[in-house]
C-alpha cells in the first residue's frame, strides 16, 4: 500500500508544472515552512505535519480551500490559528506559483470530466450494439439518494439454541450437606 502511495506521488509530481516542481524541490520551501512554524510556536512534529499538508496542496491532492481545515485536523490547532497559518503560507509560498497551479487544477478537472464522458460514450456504444438501454452521460443519483434517505430496520435473525437431550444433560449430584454453607450457631 505504501508503494502505491509513493507511485501516486511520483506520478503526480511528474505531471506538475515546472514552476511548482521547482518550488517543491527548493530548500527555500522547507526553510520558509520551518520559519512560519517556529514563529507560530509549533512543535517539531507539528511543523512536519504542516510541511506534509502544504505539499499535499501543492501537489493537488488537497483542495486549497480545505487547507485551513486540514491544518486544524492534522496539526491539531484551533481553526483561527490554522487559518492564520494557511494565509501566511498562501502569501509566502502559494502566491508565486498560483497561476501555474490554477492552470494545472483546471486541466485536471477537465481531464476528469472528459474521462467520465468518454467512458459513458463507450458504454452507450457497447449497449446499443447489444440492444441494451444506453446509460446517460451523467449518472442519475436520485435512486441512490432515495435509498440512503429511506430508513429500513430489520431485526437480525438469531438462531434458537439447541435443546440438549437427556444424555447431554449434566447429571446432578445429590449432596447431603452443602459444603459452602456455614454451620448453624
């Protein structure tokens, strides 16, 4: 699984615009993030998480609008402080590469939409050839939404315990006196 994540990061890094790749590889990036973290009084592990979250935004794994919330969750900061740190990172790091990232994100969105449309078109062609009803280019989610909103509760079926036969029943021993009972006074 870790190998898969490394492969995804490697592929995404190779897809990034040159300006963004240079910014990520620059030692200046790490120094800026450490300065911001130190100025905000973050611990070393929090600065490491701050660097990770910043890289996830720069590599388009995380939406920049969700950056403050991600910092709040991952770095364990109050939302106000996370928002202030995110604004500082935006000003210091993201602004110089903003246009390249914006263009890259737009291309990724267009590619995803093109992929969905192409898959639906190919599926429609296949279904027309076989005489099946073609699917729409955009999926109808109303059936799924209705299913999720409908509350259905069914009692789980519990198997009845088997009744032991006479031979399986433990034999009771007749005691004349109870060994655990205190003697009368």
